[in-house]
């Protein structure tokens, strides 16, 4: 499979690139600044581009089977997430190319609180993270309003940190996954596994899914 990854030098994006390459896929790793090329996996094709620019999305997806977006805005620019979602969709409309996006957990419902989203529960989204969580909710709204692209949105659990690749996790849809101790977590490595699993065996067309231990 030929895959373009935007945000390829980021915490999640770099792991997605590595996971895809380990499975034999051809990866075009995209960053906004060529100065970050040394951070990219040596087996990926390094390219400069911006997921928020429609022309870049169109150019860097040409001839590809799949586009993955793992971008994150700088602090204070959280609203860029929704704009980037619109650019990704516009750049892929009519191409037949699938889009997988790593989003946020804020829009997931909390299992023990009826109709409460994680963004409104400080146990899972602390006040300091509320801004980016709300921006991710707006990002998901953009995707849900689109019917021209075969998109998939992956919401991580409440806690997403570097760790170990185990390949063992649960998969859900719109509810935050919590273990017996009340913890909602997964490693970035296993999130990448879940994303490439979805790339290889699509199950969530124009919908959101989530994963956790």
C-alpha cells in the first residue's frame, strides 16, 4: 500500500510511519519544514507539505492509496484543527483515496455518566487540555458533515504516551474505553498498530473508532 503521512515527525506520526514501514508499505513522510527531515525514518520518502493547504494535500496524495493525518497544532492555534480537516477533505474529494485521521478523546462519551462527553469530565480531560479537546470535537464535526471522502477518525483514550508495542488492545466506537481500575490509556506505539490495522482491514468507513487497553 502507498501511504502519505502528514505530521510524520510528530510523536504519533513518527510511530505510524515506522509501523507502516515494518509491514512493507511504501510511506511518504510529510513535514512542514525540511529541517525536520533528519528526524524522519530513513526508509520513508521525505517531502515538505502542509495538511492545511488543499493544493499540498492534492499533490502529495496523487498516486497513493491512503492518506493519514497525525498533525497537532501549536499551543494557541487549536482552532487550526477544524481548518485542516476541511483542507484534507477538499484535497481528497473525488480522488477515491481513503483518509485516516488521529483525533482526540474529548467527544467520546463517559461510560458511567449518561450523555457526558469526556471533554466535560475532568477525570479524563483536565482543564489544561480542554482547549485542544474542544478543537478536536470541532474537527470531528467537520468530518461527520462530509460525505465525499471515505474518512475514518481514530479517537485515542484519555491517556496517550510513549511506551511499548504490544499489539493487544480493545476496540470501541463512541464510548471512552476504561479498564477495571478506571484508567483509559494506550501507548503511542499501539495506537499506531491500531491505525495501520484499520488501514489494512477497513472496518470504520465515515465513522469514528477508539482503542485502549
